[in-house]
C-alpha cells in the first residue's frame, strides 16, 4: 500500500470487510426453509415459543493454513428467522448458520491486497415429517458462485469453466470453477477473478458448503483444493 493506515482506519477497514463478507454469504441463510432442523412433526405443531436450531462449525486445520498461506479472518454466526405454518398455527423458527472466513494477501501491480478469500458455511439439516431437506441444496452452482462473488465489486462476465472432484469431510465432492471480471473491493483495481464453488456435503447433523475466490493471476487452485481437503467439522455444543 502507499501508506500505513492509522489504528482507527485499520479497525474501520476490518469491520467493513467483515460485514461485506457476511453480506456476501448471507444469501445462503436466506433461502426459504422447507422445514425444521432436527425436528419432528409433533414438535412443529406444539408449543408457542420460537424453535431454535443451530449448526456446528466447519473450519480448516491449522496445518493446512500453514501450507496454503491463508489466515483465519472471522468465525461468525448468522441467524435467519422464518415462520412455519402447521396444523393451523404459526411458529417462529430461528436457524443459526456458522461461517468461517479466511483471507490471503495477494501481490498485484506492486501492491499487496487481502484479495483471496475462502469460506466454509455450516448450516443445520432441515427435516419435517420424516423428510430431509437441504436449505442450500436448491441453489445452483451459479447461485453459489454469486455468494462469494459479492466479496468483490462490479463482477461481470461470470463464465463456468472446468470441474473437478476432491475430498471434503470424507466425501468426493464436485467443485465447479468459474472465471469473471471484477474489482478488488475498495481499491478500484480491476482483475480477472476465479471462483471455486463446492457442493454441499453432509457432516453429522449439518451440511457444509465450501467457497473460494481469488484473482486469477495468483493461480491458487491447488491451495484452494488443499483448503477444501483440510476442512474439519465440530458439532454444535448443545449443553
């Protein structure tokens, strides 16, 4: 950068970037819920208070971070509230997702930017009347790409490219690679971008969705694959 930011500017910038990343991923939690996570039909129609369900946490192993150069930026909860109607009554449902976000510095045009991002979203499984639903399974790969694309500005010409399969929490999961044009947030720097959009995988009572994005000149595909391989899942503590 041209100058070192002041302490206040550093704090404001970090807060703004964290809010931006949470906004970029919030759409996943905003998908209409098909039912209640871990809940029976009887649970859905009895009682009058809100029903709350939460996900565990999907993070990347420290050893993998050391190998890839990514650093943990934030692990945040995102609460989504919806109403569910059953047997003539309405119940409020509060679903808590967990989002682990990682950043990596990228050197472009003689400057360094925190322009590479990796995220692991954990969301509870949803079940009603014995039928399981995945709140984010109905999102197409293109729609999932939009979740991470919002980390940048002016993204355009999103184009689907190659695909590969890699291990995510013991499952051979498909990953779609996209290219696009955009700007690194807050810099005005235009660059070709590359997105890696994983499929959702089951992890106990949760689903986990990995997403990654970086400037194409970085050529960080192998690191992203390692990050996906290094995801670990910790169930929610219900005690």
